C-alpha cells in the first residue's frame, strides 16, 4: 500500500474549515471535497489526515495531507486527476510518495500562519476578499512589544476557544510584524495552535496597535485577569506552511 502526501492550496472563503464535526457537522469542508474525488479516483474509502485543521474561512498557501491507497496511478496522474475534478478554489500543488510511517498530522513539528491586513487609506477593490482592512494605521511598535510577550512556552488557553481538557500549553517560536506602507503582515510560527488561537492573538494585537489595549494586557490575559480580544476576521488568515523533521 502506498502512502501519498498532498500539498494543497485553497481559498477557504466558502468552506466550513478543513473539517467540521460535532453539533455543527458539515460536508462543506475542504477535506470532504478532496475525499470525494479521491474515492472517485481510487474506488477506495480512504482516511485523509492533515497537518493543520484550518478553521472556517481560513485559507492555505501550503496545507499538507496524507492518505494510503492501492492505486497504481503515477504521482502526476493523481495530481492531474484531483485538479481536474476538484473545485477551482482548491488546488493540489504537489503529490509525493512517502515512507509508510509518514503521517501528515502526527509527524507535524510546527506550523506557520500569516495574517494580511491592508493599511493604505483606501482598501483595494481587488484585495478586499482576502485581506482585512485597518481604517487607522496601527502602532507597529506597540504590536511588536506585545508580540515579544507571546514568545516561548505558555498556556494559551485564554487565547483560544478550546473546550477540551487536554494540554493547552504551546510554544511560540517567532512572531514577525512588518509592512510595506500598503499592507501589514503578521507571521506566527509555533509548535501547534489551539482552536482559534492564531485569530485571537491577531485580534488582540490589532487592538493593541489601534490603541484600545496596551502591550502589557498580554500578561494579564495569560493570568486570566483580562479576556482576550475577539478573533480577527478569518479572510486575512493563511496557513503558510506545515513543517516536518527532515
């Protein structure tokens, strides 16, 4: 049996995230659309594992997924078939045969998300679907000072909407905030992210940048003395990369 790794790019605007289970279960998900085509292609009922479960409305530049199959199709044939039958807002950018032990979810070592926000006076009519627009220019220095307080290993429970009782400690390796005068980008690299953690962090950083919160609020949120800000608009959030051991 072959173990296939997919690298996937998608526009998450009209989907209920990578997967949607529980009381709000939905088949309108990225994973379900891909599974439907894989089943049609192979005639097999496969399991599809992902590197990061992106949430409702979140996009991906490079999601990773894996599944096992008995098909004898060549890698490029699998890629061509999937791209032929998938919706145009989901694209398979590469297909690779992997060792049997590779697992897109269990072997993931870290993840990088990037948030895009326009900061020009007039939002672009061509970018508004995929970037959040700040109507006032944020204070980048205040945001960077707050970001420093997020680095390292912390209990990020208060920066998420997680409901289970598993460990909520995560390690934030790096947060970069930069702009070119027209667009600001916030890049976050962590070993993993809790449910809505990346969006809640960005929402909090944006409020700090706009002056409605202070950088030291980060410490108060960790301590449970203040609530985090509301999650940011998902249309500007992208999964940039899932990293694995080389």
